[in-house]
C-alpha cells in the first residue's frame, strides 16, 4: 500500500498591506498600540439601584470604577 506524498512546496507569504498612496504599510510597534480600558456590563439590576450603590458593590472586591452609566428603560 502506497502513501500519497504531500507537496512540500514553500507556501507563499501573505502580501504586505498597501496604503492608499501605494506605499507599503509597516507593522506597528508594541508601544504604538492604544491601551484599552476593560469594560464590564452588569445586567438584571433592580431599577432602584443607583451609581453609588453599584460602586460600593464593586469596592467589596477592591475594584475601582472610574465611569458608570446605568441605562434607565
């Protein structure tokens, strides 16, 4: 029984991204990336909960909250 041999041709590298003016786009360095701020969504809150109560609940686990927005529906 013979085993079929796979092609061992080198795969082509993906083409480099091209900018609008026709130049080649360089990869960004790590220090060029933006810092993303983590975001937590809490659902099924009681309609009577306010921002202060929500902050106090997260203070119990030593989490600091800089920005809160409670959607009222």
